[in-house]
C-alpha cells in the first residue's frame, strides 16, 4: 500500500491518532470469540484494534520489551512462545488461536484445541510493513474490527508522513539501526526488519547493506560500525545492563565518529519482531530522539 505523500497538517494527524485509539470504545457490543495468542506481533495487532485475548505468551517479557499496547492483567500467561503450556491452553479452551509462521511447527497441536489464525509478517528478504498491515486488516475483518484496523493504519501512515517531512531538513547521512548484544557486539537491522522498512518510508538510507536473516544480522563486532564513518547510529533497546555500563568507557565505541560527534540515538525497548504497533512506537521514539533530527549542520 502506498503511503499518502500529501503534506499533512498537525490537526489532521492528531485527529487520525485520536480516532485510532477511540475505535474500541465506539464499536458494537457484538460478542467476540475468546482468543489465545502465541505470537507477539499478533498480540500487538489484536490489542491495537481493541481485542483483548483471554491468554497470551511470555507476558512478563512482553510488558518489558514490547511495552505497548498495554496488556490487561486479566490476560492469562501461557508461558514461552516456542513451548506454550498446552494443558493450560486446553483448560482455557479459546475459540481461536492467533499464531504466525514462526510457530507453524506447533500448528497441529494448536488445532486440536481451537482453529488457528496465522499470518506471516517476517520473511528473510521481505520488508514486513505491508505484511503487518495485511495481517491487521485480515484480523479486523475476521473479528468485525475492520474499521478499527483501517483507522489505525491511517493514523500510522500520517505519523510516518510527518516524520518524513521533518527529516527533509536533516543531513542526508545513512543510519545504522542496531541492537546491542554485549559491550563488543551488535546486530544490525536490515530492510527486512520493521525498523529498516520504516526507515526507508521516512526517506532515510540504511547504512547496513549486508545480508540479514529474518530482519537482522548475526552478532558482529562493534568495530564494524566504523565501515561507514558518516552514518548515524540508532540503538534500539533493550540494552543489556552490563553493556550499558561498559559501553561509555569502551575505546572502540568512543572511537566511532557517530559516537564522538554525538550522532547516536538510544531508543527505549521495542519489539524487534512486532507488528504495526511496534512500527508506530519506533516512529514516535525516533521522532523524539533529540540530536538525531537536528537540521543539517
């Protein structure tokens, strides 16, 4: 789906954003199926269109890493995404299970409990924004929340357009999008990550041109960031506590031009394999990243 290139007004963006979050309150009171969710991107998607599941996986970590949308305390935690508690799932007896291609190997077991609604968002080499949008629309259609889905997508498109307008006055430097593994290693997000896809949509170039597997590289040494000295660096949380303490004293880290020149943005945690809500959180956090969006100096 092409993003609308018409210059938005602040009022139009606020109106769209408000409408996206207002939908669940004004939708009909038609009963929804009781849903259990295995995949985090699908959990984000369901919550974003006003559907609260009865159960989902790894909720403690989700609340620490994905952060949003907020998961009500009423949602039962099914344990690990790869090995959910099947006995508990059978006891809960949902009407529908939301999953993804990451857990296709578990599908026969899930289908013995309830029908499975599965969508593929992340594939190697495929930008995930459009698949995430399609997954939201498909889930909205299935659950009678299509208007909410379309409203959310429109609001996100408007927010991307606003950020695209802001970066037009910024120095046209490429950007490394990374997560920190430890004080000596990082993973770079490529064009098949949600962050890399959104970066392109706001008009910036990804400094990482190497291969990726399901959105990111295997861990590589921090010194690899010196290969593109003009690139800015955006660190997407979470950052391990040990690395957060050691990096500021690391000679290799401090020798990087982006670090020495203050061209690093440290973002709060975002779900690395999230859906459109993760994209929206990335847009908002990047837009508040301070020096990153300063005008061309």
